């Protein structure tokens, strides 16, 4: 082998080694980016876990549960008839009325569908609750409006009947 050929051969090997070296560097950079991405995702996941299990969130959940607490009278029995009795009782306080009407909306807010053009027979109980609540001495306008709006929203086909019962109840107050 001559010196010129040897130099060409060594040059080709060096060129080949340089290309391999560049490929290795490129692979190392790709692996580094991949590892950094994984570390970043793990860090984000850790922050989310901490936020979801933090004491602040637990306090917030407890506060929401406490907001839903009703007076002792309502806690014992939350049947529809019992809640209607609270509304009909002239001695019920404003807080009891508010809680009873809120529970009626939450648990029993949907009235049966109309039978053609006629209201369902059970709708009379709801209409009576609206009427009686409007006549109650310890009720205030905010409770009446909140209850009737929620009932109308849940039962749009009974909107006219609910509004009429509310107007009859308010007009019969004699205030």
C-alpha cells in the first residue's frame, strides 16, 4: 500500500468516525430531551396529586357539606309529606322554610309530565306548596323567588301553573 492510498484510507476512516460521532451526539441529545420531558411530566403529576389531596381542598369539601346541613327537624325526616308539613306549619321559622324548600327542589324537584294538556294529579301538591309558601308569615321574597324559579326551571311545562299559584298566594296575603 502506498502512502497516498494509506492517507486516503485513513481519511475515509476519520470521515466515517466523525459521522458516527455526530450520530451518537444526536442520539444523546434526543435521549436527554426525552428524559427531561419525563421528569417534567412527573413533576406536573406530583403537583396535581398534592393539590387534590391538600388539606385546603379537604376543608373546602367539609365547608360544602356544612352548607348543606339542615335544621334538626328536617334532618330526621326528609320525606316530601314532612317537608310540605313544614311549609304548612304557621310556626315554621324562615330558616326551616328555606331548608325545606331547598330540599324539595333537590330531592323532589321534578313534577310528573302532563297528561296531554292536563296536569298530572300529583302536581297539585307542588302547586299547593307554592301557594302555601307565599302565604306563610315567616317567608321572604328571596325564598319564594328562588323556589318558584327553580321549580319552573326543572318543570317548564308547569311554568304557567307555578306562576299562577305564586300570584294567588301573594295576592291572598292581604299585605
